[in-house]
């Protein structure tokens, strides 16, 4: 699987030009706190829930092994991702 992002200096950068099929449902091995740093018209979706719009400053909590995904917007997306042991 190809990752649609680059991790750099504690931030995760998603390039809007990456193919849609790279943005897949997945689970993480740790609880995470995700802070939206920048991006326009992106969405976040938990399994069995409708997608929600995410905006600069939003904080999303993802539990270990919880299926989720992001849905492409119309600009690049920057996230700060902190695992439970970092929070």
C-alpha cells in the first residue's frame, strides 16, 4: 500500500493530487489525537458513521483499532498526530 502522506517535523502532510484509492479505511495500533492544522473541504469518517467536515483547529480522537478514513478535499491537508503515549 502506498501512503498518500509524508511525515515531517511532527506533522503529516496529505497531497490533494494523490489518487483517491490511496485514501483507504484503516486502523491504528494506538489511540490517537489528531489536530487539523490546515486544509480545505476535507472530511473524516468513522466506521458506520457519516463523514464529518474537518476544519483548521478541529481535534479528532481515534481509538486503537477503530476503522476510519479521510476523504479528499480541494487543497493539501496538514495534521498533527499524537499517539496516546505522547499526549
